[in-house]
C-alpha cells in the first residue's frame, strides 16, 4: 500500500517538474511558418493557379457530352401521297411526341495560337503566385527574427531597470540615514525620492514593453498567450543562431546583383509582365480564323435525319468542320490587346523602379551591418571597463571605504554594459537577417 501511494505521488509530481524547452530562433521560425494564416491563404491561391493551368490545358482536348430531351408538339395534318399501286405513303406524319438523345463531341483544332498563349499565361501566373509565397515566407522569417530579439532585449532591459530601481531605493535609504544624522540637507532626500519614482516609472514601462514584445512574438508564431520561455544562450555567448551567408568581404555591387536576380518580388513582377504580354497575344489571335471540329451520334424518335419520319427509334451520325473568321468586332479585340500590352509595359516599369529600391535597400542594409559590427566592438570595451569598475568598487567595499549604494551602482553599470552588448549583438544578427532578406535569401 505504501509503494502504491508513493507511485501515485510521483506520477502527480512529474508534470510539475516538466518544463517546456526554451524557444530557439529556428524553432520560432519553423512554428511561425507552420501556423501562419497569411501563408495558408497564399498557398490556396497557388493551388487555384494550378487548377487554372489545368483548366487552360484542357482546352486542347475535345469535349464530349451526352444530351437528351423530350419535345411535345401540336397535332398536324398528315401529308401522304399515293404510290403506284394501292399503297398510301405518309410523307409528313403527325408525331407530337419527340424524343432525342445525342452523344456530342466538340474539338477546337486551330485557334491561331490563342489556346497556347492562355496556357502559358496561366503558367506564368502560377509561377508568380509561387514567388509571392516565397516573398511572404521571407518577410515572416524576418518579422519573427525581429520579434525574437525584441523579446530578448526587452527582458534584459526590464532586468536592468529593476536592479536600477533597487539601487535607487538603497540609495534613498542611505540618504535618509544621513539626514537623520544631520549630514545632508532635506532637499537631498527629495531628490533621491524623485529618482526612485523616475526609476519606478521606467521599470513599469519596461515591463509593459516586454509584455508587448512577447505578445507580438506569440502572434507571429501562432502561440497561445501565456508564459514564454526563449533560449538566450547563443546571444550571451556571442554566437549567432543564424547561419549567415553574407561575408564581410562580399562587395556591395555583388550583393545588389544577387538581389536583382534572386528577389522573389522582382521574379513575380517579371512573370506577371510575361503573363500580360501572353494575354495580349491571345487577344490578338482572335483576328485569325478559328477552326473547330464537331460530331455526334444521335438516337432519336423520330429521327429528323431520316425521310420520311417515322415514330420509331433510329440512329444517325454527323461530322462538321466549322471555320469562323471575325472580320469586324467594333474594336473589342484591339481594345483588349491594347489594355494587356499597357499592363505589361506598366509592370516592366515597376520592375525598373523595384531595381532602384533594391539597390538602395541593399546599400543601406550593408551600411547598417557594418556599423552594427563596430558597435559590438565598442560594447565589448564597455563591458570590460564596467567589470573592472565593479571589481574595484567591490574591493573598496570590502576595505570599508565604499558604500553598498556604490556597489549597487557599479553592478547596475555592469548590467547596463552587458545589456548594451546584448543589444549590439542582436542588432548585428538582425542586420544580417535584413541584408539576407534584401538579397533574396
């Protein structure tokens, strides 16, 4: 019985000791890509584009249909002739009930290139939709990266300001003790109280910013509201959780060339410009003769092909080749062709404008990355100086020539320096992610 009770207690205690693994940046990106509703919407658009291509390709094949009908007519006077001999031949009988069935086949065998142009246009739109999806994935990765580092820096900022508030409160206690001893005037206490209130306001704002940053990250990755545990070990150690493909020796001109070649937004515009040109070709093909083949197999009662008509089920078949050439349509074809070509020209102009934007974006991101890397070096020096100052103040405190407030101030200064370094490293990682996004990775 005792062993059973212990087993039940262990089973109940086990869930309490289990903790969710800290969320890494790679896991956050994977979770966000899996849960994004925007990506799901674009995926459905890509599927719709696939069906459009299949529908356009089906225009190359014949259409077979089964038709049937019943028609009731009024009674008519039969028309008959007297054949040689005593035979009476009914030429036009009175048959009010008419039944018909037909197996029909329609096949456009020549459309002047219109069908092929529409197939290629639908294929270009499908490719463009896929590029839109790639661009949305890249944007989401960058947004998650930004939100991830925002949570990290917001938490570190909150911790530093909380410790700064503790130092300010300790300083206020020290000032009040000095006032009680008559060593300082009362206005020093008021100044210390104002400093405590200011630090408290900053701490509250930092806590609010941390909550907003966490909510933003949870929104992007599709997580439910609640406590969020993230892995900050890579930043503390100065390691990059991202595998950056941007080398410091890579020239800006090479990066710009990569961006113009690889950015999915530009590729999508190119495909849509091609689609508009192909639709213009399809519209212009309407001015050429159109040839279609139609045939059918009839089983009717009466069969109108047979003469004279009889109230009986009989079969017949037909094959027809139709040639249609639209000589004049009031300018409709010209208007449609002109509209499609104007759309293509507009998209090509937008591509040129996008190339200018990409050039500026890559140059600015490269400068941002270079300056961020320099800030990390300065932040390392700041951390070393703060650690040395904290060591000196600690030795002075142990020797009895420094106050606890000075020790707390030195600790806060060291934490602030580490926070600055964390922000600098996060800015480098974020600058790398932005530059990789700019070049189309």
